[in-house]
C-alpha cells in the first residue's frame, strides 16, 4: 500500500531531514490557539490555505514515486535506506530505526524507538516490531499501530497507520504517539517544530510542520512536544471522523538542489531570483536536452522550508544554448535568458517567458530582438516587473563594437511585443555669451 492509498486508514507523517540552523525557546504549541477551534473553523482556515494542501499532495506524490535510487537494501539482517541527496543513512532493526551521516557515521547518530500509543496520561507500551519492506517503503508493526517509512528526494518520511481511535480519546480529547530518542537531544524550537541537536548544540535534524485532516476534510489541531528525551505527537481528535490524515507539508530550510541527483557541471545557482515565496535558480550547464542546453528550477517556500516545484526548459532547447544563464521571477511569471541560442545567428541569444497556473509552469512566449545578429548575446541579463521585461544584449554593436543594448518587452493579454525604441535625445548645445 502506498502513501497515496493510505487515506483508507489513519496515519501520521513527519519528515526527518538534515538541517543547519538553530531556533528559540521551547514551548508546547498544542494549546496555543488551535485546540479550542471547532472543526468548521479549522476547515475554513484550511480552505483558505490552498498552498498548504497542495504541498501536502505534492510531498506524498514525490515520496511515493521516488524511483529506484531510493529503494531499500538488505545489509547484515537489517533493512537500510541510503539517501544521498540528504546525506542520510537509516537502518531498521526490530523495534527501532537508527539514522547516521552516510558519509561519516562517527559525525552523529540517532536511534528512535516507537514505544507508546494512546492518550498522554494513559500511554500503552508497544511491542518491538520486525521490519518488512518493498521498494522505498519499510513497515514496522507495533500491535495495532503500524509505523511506515518512505525514502525519497524530500528525505526519510515517517508515518503511522491507526485503524481505530484509542478508548481513552472520549475523556482525553486527544491521542498521542510517543517515541524515545537517543543519540541526539530533541528540543521544541518553535510552535510546530522540533530540532534534534548534538552535544555541541548544533542542529542536525528537524521534525516539523504537521498538517492534519479527518475523513470529512476538516483540519485538526496537532502538535509536536518534547519531554525528558521523548518526542510526542499530540492530535486533537475528540470530534474527528476517522480515519485521520496527518502529513508534513514542508522540509527544513534547505540547500536548494534539483529533484534528481546533481551531476558534475550543472552549475545550479549560476543565476538567482526571488519573488515572495518563489525562487528561480538557473542551471546553465544542465545537459537534459544536450550538452549545456541549460535549465532553471522553481522552488517554493512554506514556513522555513523550500521544495522544488518544477524544472523549466526551453521548448526548442538545443546544445550549448546556456538556458538559465540569467533568470528573473515576479509572482507567477518567470523570465529565463538563453544567451547562446542561435535563432538570429550564432550566439544571437533569446529569452523565454513562463507563467504559473496553480503549481504548474508553462512556456508563454520566446523573446528575440527585432534586429538580432550573431554574437549579440541577447538574454545575457534579464529583469521582470509585472507586464514589463528587460533583456540585455551586452555584445550588440549598434553603437560600435560590443557597445551593447537593452530591449524592453511589454505584455498585453498573453502576448509579448518589443517596445518601440524612442529616438535618442538631442545633445544639449550651449553657447557662451560674452558681455558686450
């Protein structure tokens, strides 16, 4: 059963990923403004936050369809995940899972045992469980509670399937899953986020951003808590319709990398642009269509976390176009330069406009200079503001060899056109007047 099919049963999902920043004071966030809300009030808030719900679906799809690079392995009687992208190694043995730095096991290690379920004041101990797995999914059965783990491009995801609510839920109003953590010290960093630190106080991992809905689609209050080395997941489910869906929405404030394994010479980060919670990153050396054809990657942020939304490439991409050498993004429009495109002659250059609808980007138009010529390098620099695009051609020769120029394009509806250039201003001439 994949995570996309697990809506038939209740489950909890967290994301454990490498991180690099520390946070503030600890506090229990469960009762801070969400526990008293009705299901209807919470559902209204959820309906208003389409971005969060889309991110939930995106994470589940990306993790579930991660591909063979994230498949489990068997080593020494244990099941193992190898996650190169996040430099994580996870080993699953009876009753627990352990995580380490895949490149240097001595750098840090973490052991987590799922050992309690029920209500906070009536937690029932859980039996140790054998690990079984297939593809990029590993399961451990703890009585009625099933813990599952997915290895994927967003990290190692942990979740739980709960067939029925515990009996104590009627009096307590919330259910709890408890885990004992060893090797790293858990600390509630801010509402909704736990950091796991080494002895020097350096944050190694983060567990955060629970998003909870019940079978009717109503958002439920949920929180992470820490007490004496144990990590708790508390879920306000007094009025919930089972099963529940409890998911992560975002990973940590992360190093931005493309979804596939990075390859030598991609030069991701060659050009950068940010607009609100959207980042556009050029990878001028990407070889997806041909050597140095280029690409640009869109990342989106929720809270403190960034995740790739889409890879952009030109519809007519060709070898050595260097698409992604210049980028600019403004809300739902992106402009990407390809200075070595050859439509108007060798290295004449071009730029491409992309627009976003929902979470999907499509190419809207290719821009070229009306007087394009070989060697102009049109698209070497770009800037975008609303319906106006500015494209540089620093080797244009209109004013002399490599004098350079810039082109303004304006959008009307869905069409872009080059703005007509005004004639250059007449130089101011002055006359010296002598007193007669």
